[in-house]
C-alpha cells in the first residue's frame, strides 16, 4: 500500500465493457470517473478512492499503471 501513496503515480483506466445491464450504482461510478463512451480512457491519480472505484467496476475496465 505504501507504493500507492507516491505523489506522481497515475492510472490509465479504459472502459472495455458496456454498462448496459449493469447495476445503476456501477453506471454512476463509470460516469463519475469521467468515461464518455466505450473504449475511452481516463488518467486518474493512484489513490485509495480511485482504487475503490476500480474495485466496484473491475469487470468493466482495464487498468494500467503510469509513472
């Protein structure tokens, strides 16, 4: 967990599966993370809040670590 707290770390998150048929809470999480359409990517800071959001929608996204 200590490695996640480095200030320069970012995550590139790509929406790879549609939210059609997903639970409304998951759809809201996808929208709040900034995704507009399928296969779009966002760069977010690597912190516990972002990791929690990813955990909720882990079946819909692909995550890559950036430096």
